[in-house]
C-alpha cells in the first residue's frame, strides 16, 4: 500500500499527542496516512500491552488512518542500531511514503529522542539500493527514501520551525488522545498517578495548540522541527 504520510512513533499515543490534528487534517484533504508504533508501551506505569493495543486501534479509527502497525521493539531499550534500522527500513519500503513524521529530536522520555534518530537514519538508509530487505512474503523490496522528514514537538518546550494549522481538527485530536483511557486523566481510575495522567497534562497539550495556533492566526496549531531546509515553489503556500 502506497501512503502519502507515514508517522513513526516510539509509543502508542505519541502520534496522537504530537500530530493528531495534522493527521486528521491531511486525511480530510484526501491524503493517505499510516501509523507505525515502534513499541507496545509495555513499560508504562498504567495499562497493559493488551489495553494499549485496543486503545491504539480505537484511536486509529477515530483519526481515519489507512493502517496502524506495531514493530514490537523493546520499550525503553530499543536502539538506533543496524538490527532496529532494518525493521524500520522494511516498513518505509513497504509503504513508500513521501513524508515521514516522527518523534521530537529530544524530549523528557528517552525513547522519544531515540525514536527520532532511529526514524531519521532508517529513512536515509532505506534509499540505499545495496541494503537488501524483503517483505512479509520474502520478496525483495525496492529502495525508497521519503522526500521529507518532520519531527513533531512533544513535552519539551521546543521552538517550531513551522506550524500546521489544525483549526477544525482539535476535537478529533482530543478524541483520539482520550481513546487511550488507561493513560490519561480518568477520575474513576485506581491506577497510580503519572506525569501524563493528571488533568494538567491535557490542559498543557491544549494550551500549546492554542499558542501555536495564535502564532499563525489560527484557532489551533501543531509545531514541527526540521533537519533540512524546507523548500517552496509558491510563496502563497506559506500563508
């Protein structure tokens, strides 16, 4: 399946928190979007592998993505090494995305920065024809390199290089986030409190969306950083 946008994330719920509005907006524009989570979030204080998987499926349905997969990498301990790079390369070659969205280049959770590096390096390596990989049926895959890689902003206060207007899509983003009932604020939950389970965390997510939106004259926005200069052919595309 050919995808326009592939989102590579360290954990289930990273994509929803970081770029859920951007995903929903581009699907509404007619683009195909898929999600690949690196780990099952098995080290999370709240919830289980099974609940996280069910929540991820619900969130994917809310966003309307074409596919969601999980690579089953080891939560907290995956590395940006050849073994893990090859798994991501196979995924990139499977879906041949034009754009990849991935974790923040640095963040509070150690997996986020590792996820960013793993995604970025694997996307480059995926374009090298002498790296040989096969699909699920054992057939050789063709080399493929995405045209652009953008990093969504997570918990840390990072200045964006550009902001996507997600006006009209905030409610979908919030609904997708709340699909992860085990992770975020639930007054009836008996599980331990965590950094992301407090009411203040979701308020922070919304306040950041409001701040980014205000910066570009929109209701809500999501910020991204780049490692390469983005180019445009029409200045009006920047409006």
